[in-house]
C-alpha cells in the first residue's frame, strides 16, 4: 500500500536495518508501508521537536522489537510509545538549540575532514617529490642524530629548563597571536 505525503511530514522507518530512523520530508512524494507517516498530529506538537525525540529513541526501538529475524514497528507500538511533550515554546527552544548545535558539529566535522584530506594530499605529494628526486632530503637526513640517546638528552635538557621557570613568569599575561 502506498500513500502520498507532503513537504513537512514527519516519517519514521518501521522495518529492517533502518528501523526507527526519523525524517522530515522537503518534497511531495509517495511512500510504501515500510514507513510510518505522522499525518494527523495534534495541535501543539512541533515537528522538529518530535523528529529529535524519535532520533533519540532509535536504539531503544531496535532493542524493543528485535525479537525476530526482521524487526518491525507497527502503529500500535509507535502510538503507544511514551513521548515527553513539553510546552510548544519549550519544544521550539529545544529543536532550535539542537539544530544550531548539530549544524556547528557538522561544520566542524566537514572542516576537519577537509583538513585531513589536505594533509593526506600533502603527504602523498611529499613522498612523490622525494621518490622522484624533486626534493633532496639528504642534507636534512645528514643533520639527524645518529643515535636515540642524543635526542633523549636534548629532550631532557628542555624539560629540565622548563621546571626552573620563575613563578612570576607564570603569572604574566599571555601574548596575543594573530590568526
């Protein structure tokens, strides 16, 4: 059985590996019976709040219905599931807060992923330049110590000199660094 849904409809997958995953539609479309649609929600329920609520319940839903080979939800399970429903203002505040925080996390994640990709490209390029002879590292390699003991003693000297720092220096204002 299929049904038409409209933009802004809250959906919840009700079977298989993606059981309990909520989505809010942005387009008009058609869904099959593998998805539960919240078509007649009572007044005072914010779709985004309910989306985040169901997102927090996915693991619990899996544990609840994972009794057979193919886990399934039905309208009785979904309709009987306890939902904490604060006032509309509180629901909106919670949804807005989560949207903002998750956007920041997604931005940071994308940025870190881009930086990792750039570092990997740089590493690959550096290796290629060394292997092809475009970059001569013999002079830098010759300057490296022959044994590990020399490196360790240098590191110990640095650590020892840090321990003798005057307490007055620790209270000093940090210098501003331009980014």
